[in-house]
C-alpha cells in the first residue's frame, strides 16, 4: 500500500456527524463530476476507495442510491459513479461555473469542519501525495472542465496558495514544500498517518543537514512534532464530535490556532494569540483540550 493509499484509507474512516460537513465533503467530489442530465451526474474515480466514499456520502446527503461501475480505459482502471439527484446535478453546475463562489454555495467560512471536509473530498477525487521518505509532493489533478481558479482560491483562503502545472489530463495544483504538504494532510483530517509523514521528514532533513544536526536537536524536534500531532488528533476528535463548540472561548481560540498552524512551536503559537499568552498558559490550554478529547473518546 502506497503512502497516498494509506492517507486515503485513514480519511475514509473519519466520521462526519454534522450535515453541513457531509454536504461539503460531497461537494468536494461533485466539483469534479459531470452533469449528464437535469437530474443525473457522473464522477470518474481513479481509486476504488474514493468511489466507495463518494457513494456513501452522496447517498446520505441526497437520499438517492449511487451506482458504481468498474471500467478500463487506455490501460487504466477506473470506477464510474452515477447518481440521480436534481439537487446534486444543480450543485455540479453551480460549482463549475466560471464565477463560482464556494463560500456562498457551501458556507465554508462558517465551519472549520466544512473546510476540512471539502478539502478531503477534493483529495479523494483528484489528489495524490508522494511517500515522504523520497520527496514532498502533493497534487490535485483537475480535469479541464473544472475551473482551477475556483479551487486555487479555496486553497489560498486556507493559507496555502498552490503552484500550477499543465498536465495531459488537465491542470495540476501542487505543493513541493514539506510544511505545506504536512499541513494539508492534517487539515484533511489525517491525524495518525501524519506521525509517519513527520518522522520521515525528520529522517530526510537530518540526512540532508547532518553536518548541522545533532542527536539532541533531532530528538527535541521529534518530541515537539509528536506532541503537536497528538494535539492535532485531539482537536480533530473534538471537531468531529461537535464538542469543540461547547468548550470555553479561550480553548476554542487555542484549538483553532493549533489546528491551522500544526508546525508552529509553542513559542510561535503563544504569539499568535491576541493578545499573546504565556507559555505556561498555552500549555495549560492544550492540556485542557487533550483532557476534553479523552473524555469525548471515553463517552463514545
């Protein structure tokens, strides 16, 4: 199983409880779909697991049965999904309009979970990522009928403006810096496989900079990254369960700042608060979030 397959596998196991986030996830697929008729849409998936996740989320969102057909084309295997839903077909057209406003259509700015879900749908439908042991590269390959400017603006709104490359099958929006790749994998909701990503990045960076790196420095970096990954996993669990909104405002602010800045050190993270808080105060808040996530896990 490739690293990209592992990411897709973990993302497929993420539970979405809020209907708005489920609709956003479905929209991440539908922006790459084709409107066949007034009520029928089709989506070609390069991976079986993507077709399976798309079928499940679209069936729950639109209460219509989705059909999946396996097909071969030019030596490649694809999974074609079809769904008969006027509402879904209408959204396909709206998402692919040249002047499409994703926030107006999906209200992404109103819910952090919706932004994450939409990004996840995009990755399932069009994304791939390299094994971090070899290189850092995450790309979304958009067919020619998908307005890449719309997707690029969404990624830019997350704080990650992509680079572009012309492909035979369309346009690729890509990232080659490990920080952006790691952040986006985390924002999609992959909270366990990110350990492997960061550990591989540490190993690669240490090899590339071994004249400057020491065992002590590498150990400190690894501990900081693992702590941040555990915090991201806890915050992701609170968001998925809907319990983040019930926490005090100060904890929510810290949770969202950590979620949006997974690579930030504690010193950097405390300065992102307005006004900045002390390092001990930040540690106290992060521990409160970890405790709340553990309680949430025990209550399931």
